[in-house]
C-alpha cells in the first residue's frame, strides 16, 4: 500500500531540523527500498527555509504508515507542527529517481489538492507527463474514499504547477516549493 506523508514544520524550527538532519536521513535510510519520493518543501524566498517534509512510501498497512510518520526523529523532537498521512495511489508507476527530468533543473513543486465532493483528476493530466515527478489520489485508509490529489511537478512557476489540478474541484489547493530529498553526495 502506498502512502503520502507530509510533515509540516513548526514555525521557528529550522535550527532544530538542521540539528536532526543526520538522524532524519539515517531514519529514512531504513526505508530506502520503500520510498517512492521524498524531499523538503521550502519557503520559496531567497533563503529557502524548510517548511515541511514529503515522503511517499510503500508500506504494508495504515498502522505501519502512522508508525513511519510518528517515529520520525524530527516529529519526535517537536520540529513539526502536524502531519498528514493518507493512502495514495502511484498513477505514474515509478519512483522520483526514475523521473526522466532528473534531480535538478527547473522549479519543483508539491501541489496538494484537498478534496471536496466528487473525485477529480483521477488520471494524470494529458500532455504533462514530462513534468510529473509523482502523481496520485489521496485516499481514506481503506482506499475507498477520495480525499484529494497530491503531485510533485516540475513547472516554470507556481501558477503552472497549480494548473496540474482542476482547481475549482477542490476545497483548497496548496502549492509549495519542493526539492528532491535524500543525502547529498
């Protein structure tokens, strides 16, 4: 089962996150085979302060996904204000490391559409395949109810990234600067 996990930083926690970076990476190393995508969201200003941490992971069940999210060292230390854990379906069938566009080049974004009403964007938008790093619906624990859509996308700007989703079909659409995560060589 695939899960989308988004830890949102507590304001003023950048120093604590920095202190725990090696602990965080070591923790994620233990899930290397299960990770579909990972990386920080950023403030998007000249400083690019981390604002959160995205992990898309393949785990046996919702209990394992919650354990993954809540045992993470930055969460345990109080660096995050909250965490979103949702079932997710990998509609691209690949990991971020298989993205043809590679790790660098262009602007990268997390686009998070929070559902309202009938399901929307059940398939990746046509003609945008070269821009999509990860794409899929957010689902209830049993995988039956549609709760939204999450996408990692390369786009020229936030407006173009937001256009990956049918914006008027969601209660809210968030767009966050994002970058490929993991250890730096």
